[in-house]
C-alpha cells in the first residue's frame, strides 16, 4: 500500500492551509492556493487597498453666496445613508462640527458616480462633476480659475435643485506596508502591477508613483474594471485582483484569483473573492505566492520520494532481501517522512 504516495499532496495542502490561516489568510478553496504560484499580473483597487480607505475632508470651496456650513450640511445629509468612505468622511466632519443633519428621502446611490436624495424638499446631488452635469446641473462654476480642482485631492461636487453649491476635497493616506509589498511582488517576477480607481487622474498618478505601479487607470467605472481584467487576460496574464469594496465585487469574481481585504472590506467583496486577508496587511500577498510555490515544491518532493520508495522496496521484495517485517517498518517510516516533510509548511515563513 503506497501510503507515502497517497499522502504526498493532501498532507502538504493541509499544512499550507493551516499556515495561511494562522497568519490571517482565509483560503476558501485549496485549488486557489495551488493557482497563486502562477499569477503574472495583479490589479489593485486604490481606495481601501493601497490606501487606508479612511478619507478625511481637507478642503472646501462653496460657490459665491453659499455658506460653507450650508454646503457641508447638504452633502452630509444626502450621503449619510451611504457606506462609501467618502460618505463616512463627510458625515463624520459634519457631526464633529455639530451640524444637525436632515433625514434624506428617496435616497439613490449610483455606483462609482454619486448619490441623489431629497433633503428638506430639495433634490441634492453629490458626486462627480460629469455625473452632476449629466443630471442637468449647471457646472459652469468649475470653469472659473478660483474653483479649479487642486492636484492630488479627491473631489465631490454638491448641487441643490440643479444649482452647484461648490466642491469638497478629500484625501486618503497610503498604507505604510503597500510599497514594500509591491517591491516584494516585483522580486517574485510578477510582471504587471496595476492600480485602478474611480478617482481622478491627479490622485491616481500620485498614489501610483508612491507605490511604484507599472500601470495606472483612473476615473474607471465598476463595469469598466471588468474590461481591464479581460485585457490583461488577452495579453496572456494570469490575473489576480485585490479590492475591498462593493464596486470591486464584479472584478474580484471575474478574475483568475480574487483577494479581498477582509478586515475592512464589504461583505459583497469578501463573498466574491477566493481569498480574504483578515488583517488587511498587504505583506501577506507576496507571502501567499511564496507559500503556494513552497507547497508545490513540497508536494513534488513527497511524490518523488513516494515513487522512489515504491520502486526500491518492490525491487527488494522481488529479489528477496526485504522481509515482511522489514517492509512493514520501512512503510511506516516512509509515511512518517512524508508527513513530517509536509508539516514543515505549518511554520513556513517564521523568522
């Protein structure tokens, strides 16, 4: 009975899954662990993945005749039912300023574009300038030099009853470990490291330069993210997608390997992904790929050992030197060798 050969793969996989779980990597299917070693391209969503996702309001520019408190009140009142990081930042700063928000009615959120709601009898729109313009809002204010968009800041425009009230600027911090994680991935021969975001180009270029990404795509809508995955596939890549939000769910599901930032990610993203990082530590990405490759090496070591053991012992049994008692002992020892060789993966990566 070739137990050493039978146990070659499952023991290695169980040990690797145990190692991953201990370090906060939830792998839903062992096939995904095997596949991770062949990844050649990774697409990162910006907000909440390469950045902390904790936006803060840093600038505000009311339109002429509009009070700053009125601008913030309108934006926060309309956004308070949204779970987007920008909405959370707006409501947080409004409450900190002790502004009493109104309850929105007929709330509607358009993914990647903005929100609309009835507040105090007026239609409030908060979102991209182009989206507001498409809704019939007069955006001539944006052409004035005093209202030019500052570089590196995410912008939300606010409109009430078809009139632009001004804009609110938000900023996000990059994750401290993200740059080193991308450098590690580059050393692992990941050829394409892309970043996608629905944010404007100036913000995307700043974050992309800080992270050292090979490609940057900005002002991308959720449905357009799927096209990026398909494009990389047509170029011969095995594509991994890393994201955390509801907008990332289609892209995560469509990729060869979807990884969700589990601790801060939405339930939709986690359910759409194959793997979840439960501690939001991006250094786990290069570790996952190294673990996958190490697991493959251990599996082949076990298989080659099992085959060699069977060939040698069967040869000895045919020619007579191997007695039944010796064969039984050798069989047990060979099985133990495979098990303990696989068990090394449980502590893989420890210093």
